[in-house]
């Protein structure tokens, strides 16, 4: 009997010890839908990097399967996938949802907006995360920075842009808000699926296009058919987006929540680092192998006219919605301060000594 | 007997189940020694941020206690603390160890070196991490990026610098490699403990000093006594350093290793974001409350002379040690490519439109 009792006590003790551990060891299997096709470089690396960190840090307790666009068949369905809980997570870009909610437009980048370091400072210390939460809470979606491309180039042009006249009638693939701005100055912005871009430019269906920057442009081949590569103005710090279904998140234990949030944040920062690398290496390759490509900036008066139209459009948005006004005022006040610092730090530094 | 047997089987089963869990649940208590005093802003936030992420992600299985300099009494003893295993971790800056090993000098920043995004790209994609590992492996220390200050300002000057003549005899607090460079041009670089800096400048014991930038300079009060604030050249991207004792790391299970590495990486990136924020806000405060402070850049010929001396010194280092040569060649080749991209992206962008 003594032996039996000891065993019984032992069992009860074991059960007490096992119980919280067994709970902690519950495994979660999540799915993430991304806007990009399979093996899409850099953007797709960000989701793989995030999922790998989560897997390793959680010792396999949270595994995230990534479905690319070929699988879920709806590149721009990510918002609804996550809202409805069909997928626990998504990877896309906030400005794709402006048709659903205009205020989602401001959490990716804006023409003449902040640089990447400035924008991260705004997100994490200047109220950006809080404003993004206000915008997304009503949809049961948590939104996080999802990786930055760095400054995007102004695009590939078959003809040089010397004056505002050259914008009139210019057929250019430039979707979204920046296209609206150019339309005000007489350009004809269009959107064309990525796979058809090269042919459209080659056959003069369009006169110009913007894609991303050297990091992703090189493999598209535009350098073979467009002699002018313009510096950027319309997407100075494009930040992709991780989305998480709020209910799914709430079901995770606190340590897995922390692991997920840190992994998303790190994958986002890492993508900016990777973009900087790929752009540097690919720009060097373009300059070496395609010496006829001329890198240009738009003339001052063209830039100023574009900026004036941009400011007018933003003022219209702000007048139409008090939440928009609040977000835009936050961005404007913050970027004014941050830009002063950028000018006296990195810009002054780079001007301080002669380049090669 | 049947009951007893069932129990016995149950116990064996319980033991089998508990065993790996109990192992996984082993708790680790680590200590980190940092160069900074207690509550040192930004730098000290990086260690607290890292330890908090580790605690939360590991569900308390790895706790890291932070000892500031007031506790361990040896601000520059961190390298040896970690090498000997007296502390499992340290937080400091690699260039403090150049007296022990000249090659540690190159993993913080260099005069006329890379900007922060360029340098992160070099660390993670350009071979920087591998070269740092080569340098530190022999000491049983793992070294990781530990947080970036962003571009540091050139310093506070009581008199304007108009020519190379003005550097002759200039008494300036500027320690380390940059001080050696200025000495070649006739300046008298000195090092002075932080607590005595203000008085030294006020009483003309020194004519100038560099500290960090607006993020940390504001609270030092230099803006009250030095009218000229010069833009930077000597520390364009100062990266602090996490150090981990290799044996202690090897004893951690794989998931805690992953948690630690990700937390250090994220805390480093986060510090760059925080530095950008604090510098932006504090620069605005300096400009608003101290309108007499003039922000200047050194004249071109002064910068060029400083850069020539800098290049000479680096060439001497490279000639003295093949590993140094290898590291410097890696940095030079990488920064040349990355700088081209920086010029055509952020710099062209910032020049593209009129500032306020």
C-alpha cells in the first residue's frame, strides 16, 4: 500500500507538472496569403524570413505556411482573406486597400514623403503605429510594417523629359496615387500586368513605366529598351505590410504573440537591408553592362509642378475625412522635423567630401 | 495488481513525456555588462529592449540581467568580461578594442565610411558578418551589431573653422582614430570624461568637442556655450556591439539561440530608428530654443585634407596586417557600389524638390 500511495502521489504530482507544459506545447498551424507570386524576390524573401524566424524561435510551436498568388488566385484579395479569418496572416501593401478605406493609403509611402529611416521613426516613435491601428481596428485586422524597398526609381523612359510639355500625352504605366498626380499634368497613366510590361514598352504601347528600382528592375530587362532611368519622387520609402487576423492573434499564448511581432518587425527591417544590397549590386551591373543607360533627374520646374498637384490632391483628401486630416497632419509635422535632421546628417555628410 | 500496473505504466509514460519538456523548460539566468552608466539614454535602451524581447519570447526561460558601469566598475572591461565568461554577454562598441586587436576597429564605423543602411547591407549581405566572425572567433566571442546612432555630428566649436590654419593647435576632445587623423593636420586631440566635458569647453580647456549628435548632445548643454555645430565626417554610422560568450551560447537550446540572435538584431535596428527620432526632435528643439547656434559644414579643402590623411592612415594599417587589408578591401569595394545607389536614390530624391 505504501508503494501504491507513493505512486499515486507521484502521478498526481506528475499531472500537475505536465498540465501547464502540455498547454504551452500546443502547436499552431497558420497560413499566410501573399500578394506576390511564388519565389518573388525580396518581397517573398520577407515572408519566408519571418516564417523561418517564428518556426525556429517557437521550436516549431507556430508554423506558418505561405500561399503565394498562384495558390490562392487573388493577389489583391489579401485584405479580405485576413479580415474574414480565411487566412490568419497576409503580406501585401497597405495602399492597395484605398478603395476599401482611403486612410489605408498613407501607411505605405507618399509622393514627396519620408525616407525609409524617417518613416520607421514615425511608425515607432511618431505616432504612425497608433494611427495605423486606428485605421485597421474596425476590420479586425492588425497591420504591421512588412518590409521596405527603399527609394523607388522614377521609372524607365524611352524619351528624355525636358519640360512639362513632355508630360502631356505621355503614356506611362504608373498605377495608384502617383498616376493620378501625373494625370493632372496631362499624362495618361495606365496599369499593365507585370508580365506584359516589357513588350508594352518595347512596342511603344507605353512611353514609360515605373517598377521598383534596380533591386527588381534588372531582371525585367527594361535597361535593354529604355535609355533613360529617372530618379524617384513618387515612392520614397515603400513599406510593405504584414496583416494578422485579430482573433487568431488573441488565441496565441503571450510568448508566441511576442515571437510573431518581433519576427515581423525584424523581417521588415531586414527587407530594407536586402533591398539596399540588391539595388547597389544591380545598379552597378546596369552601369557596367549597359553603359548607354543614362540616369537623370526630372528638371526642377517639372518636379515643382508635380509636387504642387500632389499637395492639392492631398488637401482634397484631408478636407473630405477628419481621420485623413489627422493622419496627414501627423505625417507633415513629423517629416518636417525628421527632414531637417536628414539634411544635416546624411545629406550634409555625403556632400561633405568629393565622390569618385 | 492490475491497478498498480496501470499506474506504473502511467508513470513511465509520464516520465517519458515530462523528460523532454522538463529539459526544454530549463531556465537560464544570464548577465550582461554594458559600457554605459545606468539609464544611459538610447544605448542603454538597446540592452533593455533586447533583454525584454528575450524574456517575453522565451516565456522567461532566458532572463538577462543588465549590469551598467556603476555596477561592474569597468566601462572598457566588457571585452574581457565576455572573453573569460565572467559575463555571458556584453554591450559596447567594437572600436574600443583596437588596442587588443586592430581589426576590431573596422566594425563600428570609419571616417568617410558607409552610411547606416549601407553598412547594414555590408554586414548582412556584403561579407561584414563573416569578417567580424573571423576577427572575434579567436577570443571565443561572438560579435553582433548592437545599435546604430546614425550619422554623428562633427562637433561643437567655439570658433568657426574657415581654413586648414584654424585646425592648427585646435584643442579638441575627439578620441580614437578620428583624433589621430586630425593630429596629422596639427590639431591637439584629447579625451576627457563625459562628466567634465561641459566645463572643459566653457573654460576654454578645449576649443571644441564631438559627442554624438542631437539625440544625446542636447542634454549635455553644449548649445549654450558653443555657437558652431559642425556636420559630420568621422562617424557616419556608429554601430554599437553585442558580444556573447561562445561557450555560454553553445549551451543554450536551439530555440533560445534563435530568440537571442533575433532579439539582438532587432534591438540594433530599433536603436537606429530611435536615434533618428531623438535626433530629429532634439535638433528641432536646438533650432527653436537656441537660434544663435549655427550649423556649418567644414570647407571643402579642409574636408579633402582630412580625407587624404585618413586614407594614408588606413593604407598604413592595411600594409601592416593581411587581415586588415582584407577587411578594408571588402569595405572599400562594397561602399563604392552602395554609395552609387545612395546617390541615385535618397540623395537625388532629396535634391529633387525644394525644401521648406
